[in-house]
């Protein structure tokens, strides 16, 4: 580049030494804007000039070739305008600066969502408006309040100061504020009309059965299929019982409940029914909160160790989280049957939780009935039969094997 710049200087010096320029041409390749302006004014126009700091700091590289003559000033002015510079003559001195483009006027726009959360909407559209500003207004601010005494130290914590970040943790944004041009506001309004729509909801009806069978009676799925085969006319979409999952298309949940309940081996444990919004979670719990010993903390300085106590739920716990889509409902289901028993191990000061739990994620259609299972428990009992006064060799051995299995029947309906 220095070599090309030197060539350009030599050409310009020849032009300058030849007196008034009639027709001459010169070219420069890959020089900075400030250097090009300096060459033109020093070697060609030979007139005083001032470059503004933003022109001097311009790191752009330019290449040009043109002829100079009587209209050299006009030619150079057109070149400078083409690269975004302006020329203003003040008292015979050319002031060379950058053309400041007028920024479009921006105005605030406030949008109050009808259905969706403000944060959700902002995260979706923020990337489409990089030159605009988004903010959220909050309708509820956390009030200063005293926090309960710490269970381990017994000391009261300091109140949350008003207006601090901690006081806004539990607040909810209720409006979206956008600062942009009229065109951006129009485009944003159109997008929000398409995004701020009602979220889907589902009604989930279920029934939990505990099925008791003998060793030779097969699984609970086999029994369920045999009972449903003659009373439910809908076909099975997944007839295999090896996966622990059956889906019934266009079946009545009441007909399924009736068919299974007609057999005395099917015992109803619970019948939850929940209405849940898409993206949220619902929980159905029937049982008790049992205190369980937790960690031991040692305050030090010879103080007495502090034993913490935790409360854990047991019983029938049904938890689900749906995501409603156009064609299907993605459902995460957790079913737990649990109870606490006396601990027989070394940690006998705290009860033991025994539970049977199933957790699965599946996609179902509107109105589908699904049967989920596979939580089996084998039981075996043995003994000897005979009169007490008879010797042992005259008594007979007896035993019985049974199996208990949990089946979860669900129907998911869009609302």
C-alpha cells in the first residue's frame, strides 16, 4: 500500500508542477479516507481545509481513479459525498466532516397482554428489533416484611428494603413498553396479535387401580385387555402389553372405568381429575405429611447441636404437566403410591418411605385413553397344615404366591 501511495504522490506532484491542470488522471488503491482527503487538498486543490476528528479516525480503505481539470473541486466534492463525507466552506476554508443522518423519530408504545406472559412475548420478539428498546412495567411490588426467625439460629432476619431488587422477586409484569419508530410499532403490533393468543387447557381424568392376581393369572395388562375386549369397541393403537402402555382411540373413559371395576381383582385407589393450563403443572395428593429427621448442624462455641426436621408427603400423589399443541398433547405424568413404615435398620429414629412410582412422558391425541402400568409387587407366603398334636412329618407344607400391580388409566381432553 505504501508503494501505491508513493506512486500516487509522484503523479500528483507532476500534476502540481505543470501549472494549471487541464486534463490529468490519477489513481490510488487501498488508502485510508483521511490520507486520500489530504492528498487531494494538498496536491490537487492546494486550498486550506480542516478535517473533523471523526474523519481522521475513519479506518475505511478507499480506492479511486479519476481525472482532474478545471472542475477538480466539483469532482472531489462528488467523491467525498459518495463515501459519506460533507464539505462546507467557512471563510474560504473547507470543513470536511461526516454526514449526520437524521435518526427517525421514536415513540413509546404500551401493550397489555391478553393471555400470554409479558416476559414470554418480549423474549420472542426482542431479536427482531435490535435498534429498539423494550421494558416491562410491574403492577405489584413486594412490600417490606419481617422474615420469620431462622430455625437453626433462632435469630430474626432483616426486613427487605422497599424498592430493592429482592422486593421485586415476587412481582409480575403486566405491560410491555416498546420505544421505536412508527414502522416498528406497526410491525410489532401485528406480531403480538399473532403471538398473544389463549393458551390451551386440558382436562385429565384418571383412575388408579391396584390389581391383585395369582401366579398363573398373567399380568394386569392381560386382564385389562380381556375385560376391555368385549365392552370397548375402539381399537387398540398399541396392543403390545410388553411396553407397559396401552392407548385406546375414541373410547369412553366411563366405559373403561366400568369395565375394569366390574372385576373384583381391580381395586380403585384414587380417581383424580385435574384441569391444567398448557405449560403449567397440576398435582393431586391424598395422604399425610410425615416428619423425617434431617441434617444436624453444629453452631459451635459449645452450643447444643440442632437437628432439623423435614416433612415429606406420602399416600397417593398424582402430578402432571401438559403442553398443548395443534395435533397432540405432550404429557408428563408422575404417579406415586407410598407410605412410611418403621425403620428396621440402624437409623431407627426416622421412618422408611416405601413407594411405587411411575413417571413417563408421552404424546396423546385429544380424547385418547391411555393405560400405564408395570409397577408390580410379588408376595409369597408359606406355612404347614396339620393338627398341633401330630408330629411334623405328618403335617403338609402349603404356600401361596400372589402379585399386586398398579394400573393408571387416563383420558386427556382439550378444552
